[in-house]
C-alpha cells in the first residue's frame, strides 16, 4: 500500500536535539538507548555527534533498518510508454550482510559528514535535508560509497544508505511482486512436506503463491494464481524437480523452508511474469468485450 510519508516535525526535531544535549554519553559506542517513542534518541555518532532517533518506517533508525537492512519492499508509481500507470518496486541499496545496524551507521555517518562531501546537485529535497555523499572504509579495508541525509539545520539523521546495489538479491527485470515469508506443513502419515511462498502486489494482496510439494526426493512445483482480491483463481503445474540429498532431507526439515525462502527463485519468478502478462492481456480483452456498444 502506498502511504504518505511521516517525517519529523519542527517541534519533534527540537525535542530530539534537546534530548541529545542532555544525553551526551550516547556518543560512547558502548551505549545505546532503548525507546518506544519515535523521538527517542538511540545513539550519537562518536566524532560529530550526529543524532539517530528511533523514528518510524519513513525516517530515522527504523526507516534505515526497514529500507536498507531488511529490504522491506518500497513501491513507487511509474508510467509505461503508453502513459499507463503502474506501481513498481524501487531498487534500494542494502548494507553489507555483516553490518551491525546501529554501530556501523554511526561510523559511516561520521566518515561522510564533511563539507567536501556536501552534495547539492543530487539533493532532491534541499528544503528539508542536507545530503552528503562520500566513501567509508570498513574494518576489512573495503571501501564503499554511501549517501547521508540529515534534517536541514540540525544533526538529526533522516537516512543513510549504500549507493551500490551489489548487496541486493538478484531480481527478474519487470517483476513487480514482493516475496513474502515461507510457510510449511508436514503430513506425517504420508511423509509429505508442503511449502508455500506468497508474492504480494503494492496493495499487500497475495497475487501468486508458489507451492512446493515434497515427497521423498521429488519436489513438485505449482503456481497458484489469485484474483485482484487475493482469492484463488487458477493453478498451473510447473513440473517436478530432483532434490539433492546433500541439501534436502527425506523427512521434514525446517532448513528446507529457509533454503527456498532465501534461495534464487528467478526461474519460477520468470514463469510468474509470463503468467502475469497473459492474465493482463486476458483482462484487457474481457474489458473490451464487456464495454457497452455505442448506438448508431
């Protein structure tokens, strides 16, 4: 679902800065505060005292984690060559898998917060934020480029994120459904494992469901197609796959679920994309046929 972003207000920014002044000990990397309030200050960067408030899904620490650490889907409105509007997933740079969310954010922010890194040209919202672009050298001596946005006239961090998408999972071009968490059930009597992986549209409705039915060393794959309300409509049999016994056990194994949930499913996602195009074509044809005819 596309929603209006909720940023810190002028009053909230003042409250956050006052709290940071009273809790300067948070510059020590060993200390991290806990807060349930969006305006709660969690930590301060050790060198420049940049302020990381808890925030929400649109700004602050929660935003950084959800958008650039956990890869929460973010939808934006786009148009095709015929000016037809649709929603697509935005590519957003993810932090390294070994990054420590709050500690690394502080270290990177301190590296970027320099006058020579002030990025006026690419700052799309200069009335709200100051943007800094620069490099940070990690402990393993790898250098990466990051963007930092702070609220104008303050040291309150709005967001920080990698410029590169090299840490992002591979996606099928034009595939605009977000993969959800896998679920499973085991038929003990017949030794059958069922694993399901949903794919959501921008309205958070399950439009496709990958169904894996595992019996012994065979894995049957079915794609369930749902209508625009998320109700089951049709099922398409994809095929049977041979399972590598070195990776999959004969009985139910919870790691099977993790392997499929985090695995490379682009072959099946391409199949979903084919079905999606066919579904859109059929829908357009039905709409044309059901249009009231003009009286002559």
